């Protein structure tokens, strides 16, 4: 079951010191809607970032793609 979200989404990720982390919002068709974050993260361990996606995608399914170093994860969300 996808994670239901309103306008704010909290993304938790793990990174190594000095690693580039990219978080992207994708439409239900898998098209890039917006790059929410693309930066070098300092400090190791779990991190969390909150993003406002209000008006970025239509109600329904969407995806968050997280790339940290060589690892890429795709998570389905449901926009209310």
C-alpha cells in the first residue's frame, strides 16, 4: 500500500559523508516532475528532509526516487 501524503512529504535516507543525494518527484507515468534535492550531504547516518509537493502532481499515485551514491530506490506514494 502506498504512503498517503497531503502537501508535505518527509523523506528519510541514509548517506555517507560527502555523498551526493538526489530526491526526485515523479508522476504516475514515471516522468520527472521536480528535483526536490540534489546536494552533497555531510555527516554519516540517517537523515530526513521535508518537501512541499502541493500542486506539483495530481491526486493519485506518484513516485519518489532517491539516489544516494550508487543506490537508487523508488517509492510509490498516494497524493491526497
